[in-house]
C-alpha cells in the first residue's frame, strides 16, 4: 500500500491502480478500495472512482454513528433526508453543489449537517435546515434517512461530463477589491508542506496583491472574496469559495501530493468555471509558477 501511495504522490495513477487491483485480489481491505478510488478519480474516471470512494473511512464511521437511521437506498421521493457533510471546509463547499439535486429527486425535507463554519454560507442552497454537524443533538423528522455528502456523486451516477462549473453560492461583497493572495493552507493538513508557498514568496511575485485573512465564518470570507477582482491562491478552501461564487481565481498547484479533484493536466477544471490552474513542473518548486503568474498579470495589465 505504501508503494501505491508513493505512486499517487508522483501522479502515476495508472501504475497505482494496477498495483492496488493486484493487492485487492488477496485482501479486500477498505483502505485499498479508498486508494483505488483516488487513483481512478485522478484519472477522471469519476463513475468508477466514486463507487470505490464508498469505502472511505469517514463514511465507515458514519455507518456506525447512524446505526439507528437507514442509509438512503436510492428511493427518495417523498422522504426526509439528512445529508452529512464530510472532511474539510473546502470539501464541503465543493460538495454542497450536489445537495439541491436531492430536492430534484423528490426529497420532502432536507437537513444538511455541516461544519459550523459553513452553516451560514449553506443556508442559501435550498435545503430546509442547515445545522452544525458537531452539535450534541440534531432535530430531524422521524422518517429520515441519511447519506454522506460525498456519497451523492456515486448515488447520482456522476460522470465528468455531468459536472457543472457554474457558480452556486452568493455573497454581498465586503471590503476592498483588487487582488487577494493566499500563500498557505491549514498547517494541520497532511500535505500542507507540499501545497503551501514559502512565506512572502507570493507577495513578492505579486506586490500589488494583499494577503487574505479569514474573519468570522465562511460566510464572512465569501463576502471578502466576492469583492475581489482576482484571487491567487494555493489549494485551500479559498479556491473553493472563489469557484463557488464565480470570482476569478488563479489556483497554484503542487506536482507532488496533487489532490485528485484537480486532475493532472490542463489550465481549467470542470468543477469551477472561474478557476485557472497553474501547475508546478515535475521537478517541483514554485519559482517557475510565480514567474508565469507575474508575466500573465503584466500581459493583462494587472501588474
């Protein structure tokens, strides 16, 4: 499994897939299925990947936690549904686009349990109730079934061509416009040393920009992003905020430790129409990336 993880870190997803399928012939461990899911998703094979993604640890924990509630079995018309958010702020922001589709399938009542920081931001997406998923008690209708947020792509049969990159969140602009900069992510993230830029390097490359700072919850940060002309950021929740709002955003990605959702090539992403991707070369390092950013700003009259 360690070798498969190493191959994924190098974006050698096909080799990782082959190794994991070989291992699965001998052992059906859920973690192997999760690793296989990531290798497939990185290749853009979403329907296969999200099927394997059902083995992720966050869903396995939810199955135990929700022992007294039925998991959504595919029949949803007229039912009450509890959608349970997963993982980090950005993961929830990205996945929130799927929640209104549950209504389109005929759900009678939708409760969305998410991270507390996201509650106000998600009150606009067309559900009946948004609650803090860490609250001690959550009130739900008696006939409720549940589903994990990132199980929705699998249950909906999502393919790459089904993704809509249009904006789906709104926020009243607040604060200064101009160019916002985010050079570092959450230091507790296991790959933060790969995705973050050394302190000060981004601002030196874009001296006309200003560093963004979270103030309040995600709703308050969305208002800051909505006021910007452009956001330049590493792979953090700020990129998801910009994409969900439709704010122009240049996303700076590492080569090693690349997240599956950004695929391995291309300057765009099907997830967000407003994002433009700048990728590290295979040798790594941020110098070339920042030079391209500075050059493009000059060519567009933004420097």
